[in-house]
């Protein structure tokens, strides 16, 4: 494959960073699926309801948001 001009270094770095993050996420997901395949699903009592996870995540996002004076 030939290109008309070389990619910009910042663009190359951004694509590599995105690729690394995507690969990391895929590896984590695959590990979770392998654990389920090996051990089965956890019992309901040991799980955190998704609503609690959502609220905790929204609280983290809100705490990172800059405040307006």
C-alpha cells in the first residue's frame, strides 16, 4: 500500500494510543468471558446491581467536571 504523503506524527501517536486502549479493553472483556466460561456466573448475592454501578460512575464523572463560579 502506498500513501500520497506520510501521516502527521501527532495523528500517528493518537491512532496508536487509541489502538492500545482498544486492545486493553478487549483483553479485559475476554478475560471476563473466560472466567465466566471456567467458573460460571457469580451468585446474585455477590453481584453489585447495575444501577449502583451507574450511579457511582456518574458521581465520578460529576466530580471531574469543572465547577462554574
